C-alpha cells in the first residue's frame, strides 16, 4: 500500500495509508449524501401524499402526476441506497458484502418499491398505516443500514475462525 505524509514531515508516525483515507472518504460522502437527501427531501422530490401520510384525518387525496411520483420515489430510492452502498464499501472494503447489498438493493427496487407505489397510488386511504411503515422501510435506507451490523458480526466470526 502506498502511503504519504499529510504534514510534510517524513516521520514514520505521520505516514497515512491511502486506502484508509479513501475508505473514510467513501463513508463521509455516503453519510453526507444520506443527510442531504433527508434534509432536502421536500424540495428535491415530488410527493403529493406527504401531508396525508402524517395527517390521516384528511380523507381527500390531492391530484397528482403518477409519472412524476414514480420517478421521484425511484430516484430517492436509488440515491438513498446508492449512498448506503458507499458507506458499506467504505466500512468493509469487501466485494462479497457489497455484492450482497446490491442484491438486497435490487430486491427492494424490483419488489418492495413497486408494491409501495401500487398501494400508495391505488389504495392510499385503506392502507395508510401499513404505507407509513413500508415508506420508512423502502424509501429510507433501513435495509441497507441493517446490513452494517450483520456485516460486522460476519467479519468478527471470520476473524475468530482464523
């Protein structure tokens, strides 16, 4: 591994591994991206149902554009899980972990997201309580974040086995 000194003094204790810096960079950018998506979600993504999700007493649904809604939710899903994948790569630098996380990403994108969109656009009032929880599971990177402790556990088991 190539190393360099941040301070310009070539003392051995000042040498930093470039791969460690890169790993921290991936974690930082991933977490920063997740925070930005969360903070600016109302401004970045089209969601006509947001007021109804948190105010179930309003029985009248707003008019909405289905294509804009599907695009916005898909983009948010891709961004959130993409940033979560960066965090996983930065923390573990293990291709098999990232491959597994990508499989989870595609399962969510191909099964959970269409289920969420179908229920939200067709049965919003009837499934509002369920949608509230499904929204958190699908559109927030909960599945990806649950993989992090599982990967740490897997890594600790592998180290004990050596």
